[in-house]
């Protein structure tokens, strides 16, 4: 798994830098946001790497679920997954909140 993650990271870094350098995105990043081309490419590759790490985390859940299903039985593994999902939803509900005020409702004429 570590070798795969390293391969994905290197591929994203090299491929992302070469690919993005040949597009119009670095020019737009420089003119619109004041970012140099390499700063934009680094930010893009870092964001890509984070999303890949999240996907690997999800994939790890499949493997752990299969192992738990074999050890505990499928019924217990499904309940364990439901409990972990409910716990994570509760953490999100308690820790995260909306920061934007709702827009006022205006009647249509």
C-alpha cells in the first residue's frame, strides 16, 4: 500500500507539473490571483494528493470491512460500520456549523 501511495504521489507531482505547465491555468493563476506558475502547480498537486489520500482512506475501509466481516460475521460488521458512520456524523453535527447568514427572501414581482 505504501509503495502504491508513493507511486501515485510521484506520478501526480511529475505529471501534474508537466501537464499544468503546458496549459493556460498557470497564466490565469498569475493574472487573476497573482500566483506564479510554479506556486499554482504546487497548490494544484498538493490538493490532488490530498484527494488521493482521502480515496485511499475510503479504500482502506473496504479492506477493513472485509476482514471484520470474516472475523465478526457479516451482520456484526455491518452494525460496526453503521456505528462508526453514525459517530462520525455526530462529530460533524457537533463540531461544524454554518458560517454564512441566509439570504433574505424577497417576493417575486
